C-alpha cells in the first residue's frame, strides 16, 4: 500500500460519546469526514464502572456544578443519568448522520472507559473523540492521552468543532509521514474551499524549493489550491506562530513525531487549539 492509498482505508469511523459539548462536536466532525470519505459511523457510549463503584459507596455524594451544591449519589441515580446521556448521544449522532446521509450505528457498553474505547477502536479505521483541546498532556483527558500515544488513527476535536469550509494544514518535512499526511489532506480538501496550507519545515531556501517540487509531484487534483508557509524545523516558536496564524484550520499529521515538538511549546499550546487528524504508520525516517 502506498502513502497516497492509506486514506482510502478509512471506511468505518468510531465516535466516542459522553454527551458533553466536546464529544457532540466530535460527532459533527466525524459526520463531515465520513461524508467526504463515504465511510460509515459507529457511535459508542461507555457506562463507567469506576463511577458506579463510587456511587455504591455508603454516603456517596456529588458536587453539582456550577451550583456548588452537594447531592446524594446512588447506583439508581447514576444509571438513570447514563440512560439519559446515552439517548442524547444516540439522538445527536442519528440526526447529524441522517442529515448528511451517512450510515450509522450506536451501542452502549458498561466497563472501564479507556479500555472499552481502545478495544472498539481496534475494529475501526479511525477514532473520533472530543477533548478540551489537543494540548497533549496539558488539557487532554486520560483517554485522549492514551489514544494519542497509541498507534490508533484518531480525529481529536475540541468544543469548537470543525470550522466551515475547513482549511487543512499539513506539516511537511519530506518524510513518509509527511507524504502520507499530504495525501490525506488532498483527498479531504474540496475545490472552492480553503484548500491546503503546507508548512515547509526546511533549514534553507534550497531545501524549501526542493520540498515544493516534491509536493507538486504528489498533487493529484489540480483544482485544489495549495499554499506554502516556510518554518524553521529547529525553532519551536516558528511552528507555533505558523499554526496560530492558520486558525481556524485542521492539522493533518501522518505520524506521531511532530507531537514531540508540540509538547515543547508547553502552555503556548493553549493558543493553537485546532482539530487534529492523526493518522497511523511507522515513525518517519531520518531525512
């Protein structure tokens, strides 16, 4: 399978749902992606057994936000809440999928959240999950962190969801992962929209020029507008400024290597916050 063919394998997208605004944003993003790729959607709601054990403890109470008011917590209360949340999630997925004529299914399971999601994701081609932001260790939940550090292809979406006429951003350093991410972005891009912005991670102008030629050879659809922005691969702030300038947009990565650079940005990651499509594949080779 070539790099350009890998995106064709996305035929089943799993959406992890918990009825929060972030996971509901993931529904809309997953539906948009499924419609473009002619994929089907599978929704999953996990009833957390750890919470159930806490609810069964004598004298268990919960603090209601934003009222800061304590309330008794019981197994019956938890199960009733799960039933309502599961139905809300199912309904949101159904409405969005049917509006875009995307085939969909939905199921509810009981267990530990992260293992259940990872097990279900193994049977899908892509996992869509909502998160407070893809700041990799600063604002990600434990499940999202496990997903990001695994080999599972994932779409991470914050509460803002995918912007209209989504602008796709590709980090390109000449590796196999970079070629894979560009191939994916090209297939997701649509003529007449914001096209693709390529962040050329080149140490000098000659290397940047060579990368442009590489990308021109990769382009299959001449109707997709491709723009370039040069960045210094040794300067994390150069990457930060480029990503911040490309908001609103969605970052497409063909591997996990760039995450190390993003982690180096620390608190500055909060200012980037954009949807992330993270594909699988081996770590990029040294150039």
